């Protein structure tokens, strides 16, 4: 190729050698590989022939070599458009304008790499939590006495699906953890299986999420006249105490970490 650019060899002769069927017969696939190498070679020669009037004769022979390669079908126009500079392609007649090609290239790259996708975040979040609730209903019950929503599945399968929902819908892990605790509280027989789901969350956060459930049933602060308002969430349900006992027995929550969230506090008691 360099000899053709330097004027020592006819460009059509170079293309004819690469296109010779005997080349592919001697080594199958060699012609295809030669086409890929030819694109890289033409790109390098395009840089080598940049310059003023002195480099123009070599530049013209390079453009003729590109045209000869296309005529001999040793390389496709699409491959040349991927590998050559726009100015070389314009000179060889592959594109009408280098400037228009560059603008289209910039727009295409921007659309593929930097365009922002718009999401309905409220809808996405609602859909994520609805799928989460459905998934928690799939937790198997101890002893198999309680049927799941659709079919019995292993706790680890549910845990993997919950983890996928958190990542896909960008769900708040603390809210997800609270829903898992709610499922354990509502269906104590599924609590042993739900422990596998709790492994997804940071152990240090668990007593605080559980504590908020107790705080929802704590009495409101006393008013100015000394009267104590009714409990905001009503009496603390026995199922919540049972849930706390299950988590303490399983070693997921330490009673010492849960005490600050209970009422009355230790000094008040």
C-alpha cells in the first residue's frame, strides 16, 4: 500500500492482489482478515499524507487506492466509514461532505452514550413495592400449613428476587426491611423463612427499623395540663412482641439495642 501511495505500484494492482481468489484458497479467511488490516493501513496512510501541497500527490494516490479497493470488493464501504477519517472518505467519494458526516457522528454518539432516559419515578416505585409484596407472600410457611400466593418456593429464591427488585426499582432498603418485618409480624409462621431475606440488610439498621414499629404504638407526649393523649397507633400488638422475640432468639437483634425504642424506658420503669 505504501508503494502505491509513493507511486511505485499501481493502486489497482495492489487491490487485485488482495482480491485474488488464490489468496483465500491458499489460506481460508485470509482475505477477510486482509480487508480488516487494509482499513487500518489506509487510516495510517491518511495521517501520513496530511500536509500542504508537497503531500498532495501522495494524498491523491491514497484516494485512488481507496477507490480501487472498493472496486475490487476487497473491503466494504461500511468498513471504510468506520475506520477512515472523514476527509479521506470525502476525497475518495465515499461520502458527500466530511463536515456533515462529523455532525451526524456527534449526534449519534450523543444519542447513544449521553442521552438521558426519562422515567416516571412514582410509577416505577409503586410497581416495585407491589411486586415486593407479592414476592413476600411467596415465603414458605413453617410446616407447610399455610399456602403461598401462587406456589411454594424456597426462602433463598425469594431473597434473591427481593434483592433484584431493590436494585431494579431502586427501592429504599429501609422501607423494604420494614415491609419484610411487617410480613413476619402478619404471618408468624413465615418468620423463619423471612430470616433469609433479612440477611440482605445491614444488621446495625435492623433494631432501628423494628424500633420504629414499637414507636408507632408509643403514647403521645403529655399535654400542658398533664394529660396523656391516647396512643398514636393503639395498643402494641402481641404479634409485634412475638416478632421481636423471634429476632432476638435468632440473634438478629440484641435486646440492648432495642430497649431505647421501647416504652416505658428503663429509667421510667
